[in-house]
C-alpha cells in the first residue's frame, strides 16, 4: 500500500477531464493536479520548448513525493514522454490521440493542437485537424460564446465523418457541447477512461496502489491562484 499522491499534469484545465476518470476508477487515491498556466498554451510551442519546460514541473512534483505521473496532455506526451521516462525513475502514464479505435470507422477526424498534429502519421480515412486557439478559448469562454467558438472550428472540417477523436484533453471538457453540435450519428472517441484503467494497471504492477486511507485532492497552477469550475487552484512557483 502506498498513500503518496498520483500527479496529474497538463498545460491548463484540460487534464481535469482525465482527473475525473481517475477519481471515478481509483477513488481511494490521492491526487495532485498541476496546471502549467504560466506556460500555457503548449499547443503553439515547439517540442524543444516543451521538453525544456517539463523538468521544472517534474522536479517540483518529486519534491512533493508523488508516486506516479499521469501526463493528461497529448501535446506533452507527444513532445517529450520518451525523454522523461529516460530521465526520471517515476512511472509515467501518457495521453495520446485515440486513433486506433477510430480506424474502425470509414472516415474519422482527429481534433488536436498544432503541436500534436506535427507528431501524427497520416492514415487512410483519418483526417488530422489541428485547432489553433481552441484550448485557449475553452480556458476562458463559457456559455453561448464558447458554443459558438466550438461551432466555428467544427464548421471548418471538410466533408462528412462518422467518428471524431478528441486529441487534446481540453476538448474532452466540452465533449457534451461537441456532441450536441455534431449530432448522435458521429461517434466521439476520447481516452480518459482508458488512461484511468492504464493508471490502475501501472500502479498495481508496481504495488503502488493505495487500498485504504483518506484520499486528498490538491490543485496547483503556475499562473495566478484562482477558483475555476468549483476548484480552488493554489499558485506555485516552480
Ligand atoms: N490539453 C493539452 C493537450 O491535451 C493542450 C492544450 C494546450 O495547447 O496547452 O494537448
């Protein structure tokens, strides 16, 4: 039994979609969420810039004695998870656009950040569709304005499609809006439940599961402290 927290990291709020799945599947685990708002967005950064930034986050997390790190961000995973695994002894669980399940559909669209799109290989029947600025809008907009912004991106997708992959964790936060806009016939594919299952498997394999005790959830941001979606984020300087 190991009651140290699981770290969940993202450039901003998107990783909360993954955190929710982890809380559902591993309710006994403590979690420490770290949003790197000071460096947000990651989607317009180069892989070099992201790789240079991550060790600062990791060193801070290690001081807080986390037992594993869930990278709840496609952009970080694609840019640097391999390097992180070489450099740190911690178990890492990554997030990648769920393209494999989309291949079961005749025509699929993968929504990603610009940075993630650069790492994906073209597959027949799959359109990679980068959405510059969409994660930023999801951070700050609400209600009708947010819905109109999301619609403006979806309207630009050429042709018809039967599956839509949410290849950025921010997009999972607005899954209900997306699905309302594209209609029931389009299958929305997103990996948060699979990431939570993988987290459990990795922890179980290393005997790191917490089987009892009172879980604690803490939330930090490298940006200004704030309350968002009912969660109080404490400012941390790395
Ligand atoms: N949430 C992040 C992802 O899954 C990226 C958002 C950003 O551009 O920072 O890729």
